[in-house]
C-alpha cells in the first residue's frame, strides 16, 4: 500500500509538472490586470443572433463573450502569456478618485478628460512605452486607428508641460447638448442653452445634477453676447477665444453663473443624473440636457414607442468630452509585464471590430476611426446610410477620418434628412459643431472651491438670493 501511494504521488507530481493536473502553477504565473471602467461601458456579450452586424464587405460582428474574456484568450494566443482581468466599475469620476485616495489599487482606469488632467498634475500616471505609438507594430490598433481629429485634441492639451497623449489613450467621446421633442420645442429655442431657463418651458425641462455640466451651459448663457458677436466668430483665433471664455472661473463669472443657474433651478422640472432619459421617453419633460451617448440611447428608446426626439448642440458652443485609458503608477509598480498587458488591452478594445462591438453595446462613440480599415465608416453606413438617392442627403464626417482632406468624398455618407438632427448627428457631429466644441479644463483647487460653493448655494441653500 505504501508503494502504491508513493506511485500515485509521483504520478500526480508528474502531471502537475506538465500542466495536466490542476492549474495552480499557471494561475500563479498569470498577469493580473485590475481594470476599472464606467458602469455599462463595455461589451458584455450574449447578443441575440438577430443582432448580427453584417457589413458591406462581408464582415460579420457578433458579441458572444464578454470583451474581457475575449481579450484574455487573444492575449494568450498573441503573447503566449496568461492574463486575468479583474474588472470593476465606478459611477463618477469623483467616486473613482476617492477609491484611489483611500487605498484601492487599480492598474488601468478610464476617467474623463478633466480627471485625467488632474491625475497627470498629481503624478499618479505612468507614461506609455516607446513602442505604444509605433504604427509599424502589427497589434498597435490604437496608434494605427485613432481618429486624427481626436489625436489632434490629445496632442494639443498640455498639463505641466506634457501633452495628454503621453499618458492617455482615448476610448469614447462626444458633445454635451439638448435632447428635445420637436413637437413641443421649436428648433430655434433648442439651438440655445437658455432653453433651460426659458419660462416658455417652465417645469418641462431637466438639467444635469453635475456641477461641471451645469456650469458649462450656464457660462455659455452668461457670455452669450460676447461669444455670438460676429467679429468674435469670424476671428482667426475663434476656437482659442471660445475655449478661454467657456473656461472662465473668476469671481465675477462664478457670481454671474450662479444667477443663471438660479433661474434654471426655478424653471426646470428637476436636476437629474439618469432619470432624464426616461422622463423624455414618457413625455414628462420636453427637453433635457444630455451627453451625446445618452442622447442616442434616449432617442433609440423613444423610437420604440413611436416618439421622435431630436438632439441639439447649442450654437453658443458645446463641451467636447472624452473618456480615456490611463495606467496608474501604484498599480503598475514598474512591472513591464503588467504594462505590456495594459497597453495590449487598450489596443484590443481599439481594434475596429471590437470598437464596433463596444459602440453597439453601449451607444457611445469610439475615438477609433480605423486607419487603413474601413470597418468603422461601414458600420456608420450600416446604421444610418440610405440607398434612396432621391430622398437622401449628404452628411460629411471626413474630419473624423482624414486629417488632410475634410472634403474627402470617401467619408461623405448618404443618409435620411431626419438624421441631421438625430442619432447620427449626436454620434458624429458635423464639422461646424466640433469647431465650436471646447474641452472643459481641469480647474485649479481655488477655482473648484469657488465653483463648488456656488453650486451648494444653487442646489441646497440658494444663499445668494438672500442678499439681493
């Protein structure tokens, strides 16, 4: 019996050494990549067969597995190394930042533009490797496929002398605007931010319960005369001047914004974080301040009920927002294997077919234009194109695909006229909209304190009105 037991032990050890029994050694050798992303912001798979995306070149896309599972398999096949994704989510940028400050450790996270800038300023991030932007590397899907327009934004934004693209890679992007019911709200009224304070729509509009989003629209209202003046718009430095105005945080501006937001507060049905989408679909309100991705979701849901909604990017200017992937210094801990896995994850979700899966699943717009691949434009055509030439209208989105020729006919889509104000317009705004789109800065601590006090007055106490 002792001999038999010994033989069994030796056999088990042999099987373990060849990886045929158990997985302890493989698991211990696997790279653990801790990823934190927004809620419902990546493809979780399990699509129905009728959801198959069949593009004009014969490409078929169907989300069967979760994106993270597919990455684990792809990484092993590509690099011969096991990787395990520990995936979690957060609800706001501030929630993510608080998690990090109390000691939670992540490797790769996806905050919004101002939080990325804050993290850069505080030295929390690891720069990308030298090879990450090498377009000669086969699997560098991000460098090869990021939209030239988005790349230009990332290469221009500067924090403490370093450009954003050194530390961040884009994921999704869009604008801030107004979803409205065209049967109840005129196109002219919806073209301006003061729709939110317009007494004509008293208690029938909602505004974001977010200090930054509310602040942006209020600044545009407060400086309406300045930023809509003909000489201002015609200036060669129009975009830079618009960015300066819409990012003002001085005392006089904050006081003026408080007045505007107090008027909005007295006019809107509610300040909301997520209920605005349902309120639009049910008809409880006729207009709602929304991010473009949520606007697409709202219009899609309304379509199912036979209700047609429109999206507006106000003429005074709109906020260009984006969420991007960054690697955290505490998580990376100077581990080259982990950094390779993190950069590979960014590249994997940036592969055109995977970018399409994520866009379809969450309704937001990827920063990926595809580079030499036509899949992204074909997907846009699959979603919004029409073959009815007599009734169709041309929609130019060449700026997103071609940095040199914004009139490139290869990127002019034939679509239904209605899409000039609907989902296509929200997902891929026209060139004139992006020209008046500005990134909201990461404000200094003193400015944030001033703005937050103002927001508290508006939302909770309305102290300012007591002294006027």
